[in-house]
């Protein structure tokens, strides 16, 4: 009798492990992407960005996390490049200082996406989530720079918004890996 109960318990544990493993390794359904993106600050952009990556249709949840990390890393690199250009061309010293601060934020966010990639490779969803949240906070710190005048006349604010969205997606997808 005790043997039978132990076998049943082991069977249930194996079933749950297999279901969990299967979910991480099944192809990502569109509703999962929508669920992740719905909690970001720009769900439409998030969904379009993820779905525009040709890898999305064939990926599992771990692959989706990699896509989100890649997109956020590319966005931070693009924003950092724009900030460097704006530092050189801005004539207002206050704007130059804000661009310098943002450049540091973008470099830090890009570094966090590197940490997220390492965490993902190690199977550490918590590290991915923390790196995504850190990248989001760095991006928000840049956005906060422009709450007080002078107003930024460039397209930097749009890039910051996209970066916030993508770092948020990294944080959210980490809940699945």
C-alpha cells in the first residue's frame, strides 16, 4: 500500500515536471505575446516589435525571452547612439547635460540586457527579470530627466518610450522562463 502511494506521488511529480518543461519548450502562441505586451506601457508597439522578428513564429518561451532581450539591447544601443550625437550637436548646456545622463542610462540598460542574456543562458529566470527591471528603471531615469525644462526637441523621447516598453517585455517574459 505505501509503495503504491509513493509511486502515485512520484508519477504526479513527474507529470508536473513534464508539463512545466513542455510549456517552456512549446511554440509561443500569439496570446502569450499579447498577454506579455498588454502589461507594458505601449502594448501595440510591443506586439508589433516582437511579431516583426522572424524568429518569433518558431520560438518557445525561452526563444521569446531571447528575442525580447535582443530587441531591448538594440533599442538601448540606438538610443545611446542618438544621445551621443545630441551631446555633440546641442547648443543648450542644460540639454547637453541631460543627454549625457541619458547616455549613461542607455549604456547601463544595454549592460543589463547582457546580464539578462547570461541569466537566460543559465536558465535563471529571476536574473532575467531583475535585469529587465533594471533596464526599465534606467530608461525611466532618462525619461525623468526631461520632466523639467528645457524640452527635448529630438526624437529621443520616442526611443526612450520604446526602450521602456521592451525592457518591460523582458521583465514580463521572464515570468515564463
